[in-house]
C-alpha cells in the first residue's frame, strides 16, 4: 500500500532538518572529543591573546611560529613646574602652584619586534622576543613662550639655569631587551567546549645592551664657557671628560685619570620578570577576554641605579607595574577547513605604575646639566661634630646626580584595536593602532629625609626637631636621616617638575609564519 502524498512531503521537509541537526551535533562534539583517524583538521585557535603554540597534538608533533613586526610610537607631553611666583595664572604668593609652563616634550620611537614561539607539548610553549629600537629621539621645546623666560622657569640656584631650550637628546638605537617566556593553557575551549581558554605564563627580560646614560646632543655649556662632553660621567663635575675624582681645584685632569664620555645606551639597565594570566571564551562570532599582568624590575649593577642604592634613599628601585586588560575579538568571517579567518580585536588596558626611580622625560636634560647644584656631589652620611652638632661626613661616599629621578605613582590607560587576517594554514598578518593617556604626575618627587632611620641624632643632619625645656636647654630629636639623592633645586616643593597632558599613539604591522 502506497504512502499518502502528504507523508512524502513531510519526509522531504524533515530530511534537511535532520541533516542540520546531525552537522550541529558533530560540530559540538568535535570540540570535546579527539578527532577520528583520517578526519581533516580545522582552524580552532582562540583569540590572539590566549593562543599558545603546542606540539605532540594528534598528527602535528611540532609547531614553530615566527613573527616579525614594525611599530611606530609618537609620544607628546607638557612639562610644568611648581612656582611661588606671585602673578596671574600662577599664585597669589601664598602657596605653590604647578601651572608654570616649562617645555613641550616629544618622543619618536621606531621599533622592530621579533618573536619566536616553540611548542613543547600540548598547550605549552616557549617563546623568545627581541625588540630592537631602530630609532629613538627626544626633544624639549618652548611651551607657550617659556623659551623666552628660561632663566625663570628653569632656574636652579641663584644665577644658574638647569638646562636650555630647545634641548635635544642623542638618537638612540639598539636591542631594548631579550625576553624568554613560558606559556601554558590550563584550559582550552577547543578541547573541552564546557570550559573557557585560560592561559598563565611568565617572561624574563634581560638587558643585553648598554644601559641608558644622560646625554646632551648639543655640547654647548650653559653655565660655564667652552663645550661640554656629550655624555659626561656623573662624577665629571666640570663636564669636560675628566672624572671628578681626578680633578684638582681648577678642574684640571690629574695624572692617571680617565677622560672622555660614555655611550648614550638604549636599554633600561634592569632585569624584569613579567607574570600574566588571560581568560577567553568563544561565543559564536565574538570572543570576550580579560586578564592581568604584572612587571617587576630589578636594577643591574652596570646601570646608574647602583649610585642611588644608599641607606638614606627613600626610593632606590625601578617602579612596579600592574595592568588589567579587557577586550573582545570579533570574528566576522572564517572558513575553518581552509584555515582562513578575519579577526577584529578591541582592547582596553589600565596600568598602575608605582612610585620608583625611573628614566623620566627630563632624564637627559637634568642628568647632563652643567649647573653647579646638579654637578656637585652630595655625601652619603652625616656625623657628630661635637660643638657643631651633626655635620656632613666628608669621608662618606660621594653621591653624584645621574638623571634618574623619583617618579610619582600614576595611571596609564590604553585603547587599541587590531585587524588580523589569517590567509591560510601557515601565515597571518596583523595591523593595529592604539592611543595611551597618561595621568599627570611629578617626575622629581624625592623627599629630603628618610624617617625610617630616626634612632641616631648624631647622623640626622638637618632631619631633626628642636625643643626647649623649662630651664632653656635645647633638646634635639632625630626625625630621620638625609636622603643623599635629594636635590633641593628640583625636589623641594615649589620647584618640582611634573608631566601633564601626556599621551601617545602607536601603530604597528606584523606578519607571522607558522610551521
């Protein structure tokens, strides 16, 4: 007996639905079940931030990714200074204002980013990065007429000027650092669809080139006649290429002393450790993600940090940095079985940078200053002189100014987007850009006294208070010991420098080959 006509129609209508359902179940199952023998592989990598190169995965025992990219950074900021000057726009004479214009700061950096990632096992990878700075230039120019009143806005001690405008740093280039990292995906959504992709990792950063030194591209002396050495040693008090340890009272070189300057350098002179963790979850055509990273830096002996690592120093270490990342990858088009995909990544990164001794926007200008108050050394300790109380100990270590300054804690906020085109199984390209806004902060933030050492009045120097009893006798109480890195001309409230309206633009292009 034949089937009714309407039964035949229902059968034809049901067949496509069953086919779609079967394909959907197969697709969902493939994310949590191992592939069958002979089954073709398909594109299944997560967002760029949580991708981990792996090995010994099915019929793919070896994975190696090599990336080469170019990045250009444009940074601009305004340098201002505190002032007691009684005039409109500054103060009324009764308090310190931080509104005095000093200079417009510009920095341009061209960087070549190289990276190699090697799969060690399933979801475990070893990576090597080598950022190479092709060109880094920095310049200070007048801001709203400040170059016409330099003797005021750049005043040091009476009769001296800290540096002159315009000021230009030497062009720097070289290897920024060598980074070695290890990443592991604790969870992988494409192995188990019920879980997100979770990556944890660490990276060590090692300085392999000369640390940065304070330099002046222009060798014209401002506070004394004759040219000065381009990159003078901090102990070269006369900026003439002779160490201050080997000069007579007239600044002449003594027998056996060295002469000449130093290299400008390009690295930070630190060893860094970065820890990071990222989490992402693919939902149809979008993949939201988030994570944290923290960077710890430790100064190297070859850098100028060692000259500031003294007992009285309040801050003698590089700043610590913590970053929170939130973003979303949008995948508008992909053909998985052909390993093709277009991804548009939108990201926000908020960074907190702690107080620390750092290379500021005035590093070169202040560090190469020939102003006497910046060239003369401080002494590391005080001693009891009996009748005169606590005085400088001339036998203690001489502390010269290197240009590194105590920089106030501040925040940085970056918005970026990147377009990634994976053209096939073995190659992909990325094009992106970002904007960074930096919170206003002081860049000469040292304090005169360290209160952590207040148990010995004989070593307190000016860091003490005086009280008088009922019989008229004076009693001294130590409030700390002097900070040997403190320079009143730039650190005293009313003379401190700060960075304002600081922002940067980044643009990059990279290509990745995947074996």
